């Protein structure tokens, strides 16, 4: 039995403990050290970054499983939108309207500039940093691609949408 399995059992055993509703973890208030289980894969929250694009706010969690680092992006529009992505090698410096990557054609959905409002944990950005971001999806809106430009450095990631019912949260503290 691994440490995450033991942690899950302890959390489940203490579910009925005296916890105030405002203290309960949810997808909007994860903290460094929490465990997020997505489709039965456990990830530890390593960092939290809150972004703001002219009043439009969202949170990105840097999460890590046993092999790789991922980004869990959470925003509330008309509904809750959650995506899981991982970094890939950037092969462009100029974000086009349409982009082909690994045989999939992605179409730009939005692009703008955001500012980091808050950051905690192991993320290599600071409060006040700015990022130009461009979000893409395939024609079925199932596969996602993101291009971010941080102070001239291009980062690219690909991912997919996640449903809230696919997520289980185990507070780390």
C-alpha cells in the first residue's frame, strides 16, 4: 500500500470529523500538498497560480503524479470548466489562428494577456508577472492546446477537458 492509498484511507475515516464548511477543500481552493485523484490517478498539488485577465479570473494548479508534471486549470464561466494538460515541446513562436500539432488541427478559441495575482508552491513565476496566452481546441472541442508567452519564452501544452465527477480531493493538511 502506497502513501497516497494510506492518506486516502485516513481522509475517508475522518470524513465525519468536525470540519467547518469553509474549510472543506474543493476544486477552487486546493492547497500545496493536497492530493487530487483524477480517473483513479493520484496527483499531488505542487503549486497554485491565480491569474486575472481584465477581471476574468482562473486558477492553475501544478500537479504531479509518479511520472510527470501536469496543469489542472479551473475556471467558472457559465459552468465550471476544468482541463488537465501537460507541457510539450513548443514548435512555434507566433500563435496562429489554426495550428496543426501531432496530426490534429487546433483552432484558436481565445487569446489575451493575464497577470499573476497570487502564487504559492513550486512555480517559477512571481506575483505581477504577465503572460500572453492563446487557447485552442480541435473541431470536436475534446483536445486542447495552449500557447503561453512568458517574457518572450514560449511554453506549449496539450490536454483535455475533465468533468467534476472524475475528481476526488484529499486534503494534505
